[in-house]
């Protein structure tokens, strides 16, 4: 029973880490998308 508690704790931690990394990547991708969508037209001459 101690082993199952430990493994479920590990699973919860893995879910947390995966969720954090996924959200981070999603936020980065979304902000990049926003830059491309909204700022690129105004900075068409600036690379």
C-alpha cells in the first residue's frame, strides 16, 4: 500500500510537470502566434 501511494504521488508529479511544460509551450507558441499575427504587418520592413 505504501508502494501504490508512492507511485500515485509520482504520477501526480509527472502530470504536474507535463502540465506545466505543456502550458509553457502553449503560452510561448500563442505569444509567438500573436506576434506573427498582430505585429508582423506593422514591422514588415524590420527583420
